C-alpha cells in the first residue's frame, strides 16, 4: 500500500510529495492469528529533498 504526504518546501512553500509505504509482516497460516498487527511505515523524501536543495541553491545565488 502506498500513500503520498505533501511537505511544504521551506524555501518557496510549494508542497512536495513524499511517498509513504506500509509494510505488514504476518504469517496468515498461523492458527492464533491476532486481529491487529504492527505496521512499518517508510517515507521516501528523495523528490522533496532534491527540490529543496535546488530551491535553496537558487535563493543563495
């Protein structure tokens, strides 16, 4: 499953995407399978970071 969070650029204020992925590790064959399990979330900040670095370099010229 993947969602997208929008993070405002600290230099220009334009929202930048951060893809959030969720991972669930569970054995569905277990007889005692719980109703709820922990979820691991990871945010990919590479596009937002690249934009902020470019935006910062433009403003410091």
